[in-house]
C-alpha cells in the first residue's frame, strides 16, 4: 500500500514522536516528570486563552491560579524556565526522528534529484548535453552564523546517536539517550564567542558535509561522467562565521585566523580517518609504506604544536597518485577505490574545507579610509570627503603601498585592515580558495567598491596576487 507524503509523516514521525516523548516524560527524574505533567495543561490553557484573545500575562496567571496557586514569584519563574528547557529537548527529539526517517518521508530518487536527472537525460538521449552543463555548473552552499540555533558539541553528538538508534528501532539505546538528553545542559552560562559559533557550524562540515558533498561528486563522476575526472569541483562550500564582521561586530582578525586554522584542522581529522581506514586494507609490498608515510604527515597536522607551512594539497595528491599507480600496476587495482575517493575529497576541499568569506559594511570602509588619511595624509588627502565621486574613484584606483595597522588610530579601521591582512595570511597557509571573497554590505555606489579595492591594494596586495573581490 502506497502512502502520501503526509501519511508517511504521520506514521513515521508524529507517531514515533508521541511514543518517544511519552518515554521521555516518564524518565525517573523529578524535574522532568513534574514538568512533563504540567506542560500539557499549560499548552491547553494557552490554546484556549489565545482563542479567547487573552494576553500572555492573563494566561500565565490563570495557569498558576488553577494548578499551582501556592507558588511564589520565584517558583513561577523557575517553572516557566523548566518548560523552556523541556520544550528544547522535545525539539531535539523531533529533529532526531525527522533525520532518522528522512529517506522514508522524502523520495530521494524522485523527480528533481540527481539520479532522476541522470535517468531522464539518458532516456531523452541528452547525456552529453547534461555533461556539458555540469562541466560549467557549480553550487556553493554557504554556512552562515545564527547563534540562537547553536547546540554545544555534546548535544549534537546526542542528536546524531539518537537519530541512528531511532532509525534502527533500538529502544534500550533510545531510552538511555533520552535520559542523557534530559541531564545534559544545552547552553553555557556565558554567551558564545564568534569562534564558538564557528566551531558549532564546523561540526556539521566535519560530520555531514564532508561525506555528503563527496557522495554527490562521486555519483556524478561515476554515473554521469563514466569515471572520468570532473573538470570542476561541482560543490564549493562557503563559511561566514569568523569572517562576517558586518553580521557580528565581535569578529576580529585574530578570530578570523583562528577559524581558518580550525577549518583546516577539522578537515585534516577527516583525511586522517580515511587514511586509517585505507591502512587496514592496503597492506601490500611497496604500497603500504606510502600509506604509512601519508598517515604520519596527517598525524603531524593534528599535533597542536604543528606549524602550518602552506597548502599541502599538491603534496598529498602526489603521494596518493603514486600509491594509485602502484596498486594498479602491481596489485591488480585492489582497493584502488579507497585511494580514488580520497583524491576526490582532496580535490573538493584542498587544505581549507570551506572558503571563509570576509564581509564588512561599506560605511565602515569609508571610516577606515578616513582613518588611513589621518595616519597617511601623503597617500589619502584629508580633503577626501569633499571630493566628488569621480575624483574619489580616480584617487582610489591609483593607490599603492603598504599601510601599517598599528599606525591607524581608529579601532574599527585597524580591524578592517587587519582582516585584509588575515585574508592574505590564510591564503598563504591554506591555499587561495581558503579565503577569496570580500563581500561589501550596503554597497550603493562605485565609490564603495573602490574604497574596498583601495584598502586591499594598501595592504600590500599586488595585482598578480588578487582573487575575487565583491
């Protein structure tokens, strides 16, 4: 019997949620049990109160009058806070169930999917046209920072394990994980720093996007290009936390550098895991030493005292290509697929994982230009604000030199210039694609573009070294 998507959702998500939520409600923790009993009563009053056009204060007052008249103000506030904590965990449970049943609820091979497009192109004899299109097609998912959505790493781990247990219907494991969920704090007492926010999103890169992006690349290469090397990466990941100075004024150049280093470290962890798996299979003469040597190089990258010298992607790819050649010529190509997969991942992610984008407001750029004028009047005249648009464009377009950040008196001007120097440092360490976009917010004129362009030039960036500037 075939079910509609809505029916599948009712059967596999809502029904399971009701079952597991009842288990969560009956866990032997006093705070959870008491909250779980009172929350449905509170919900009922909220619904009826809303229908009667009552305001929140009236609804809450009525709730306490009916069910907890003995509570003082502190107890009332504590119970409301417990409701919030409980609902947060219900949301996590619901998310885990949705994740576990995603392939059941959604047709992952239906119309609009990559497999469907491949089959349709084959049926219509347009496979070459599809290949030509994909040769110039590229998608760029960008992870942006929304602090209210962040869970600490411990909670993310519970969500992942809970989804796996729900998928396999392991009731004992589910009950234990729900108990862990009930006892695990969701938020730290202190507000997360921009680096903390970045680390939370990097978790998804490391545990989800790394494999998902490669799966898409691998499917396209194998089933559409018949194993031929793709001429482009197909997927470029972008990353804003730690680089978006407009979205988060607490982002500093130092944090930008730290986030870039963390992106590289997380990527190297995944490469290292892949090589460890490879090591268990490739145990042959002449091949095994190459695997061990690559493992040692990646292990060194994970050492906290390791000094990053630059983009090592060409070096790693050379090692893997040599290994592949030995497997094909001396060992009948046994386990060469493991090497191919790591080569593909390194072509996708290099040594940077995701491109860190720098973003700043155009009005901050104008202030930074004036800060440069105060420190370097020989480069930018103090009458800059009084020049007309064309005069500004002509002046900015001809600027060259190297301004020192520590000579700038304005704090925001210092950080703006420091972020440009940080871009240069990141590119030197992790490769050009590691940080290649400078995004201008509230851009309203050619002058706004030229001000950003001029600052890049004044940070000792020559034309031959330039990359994308937006």
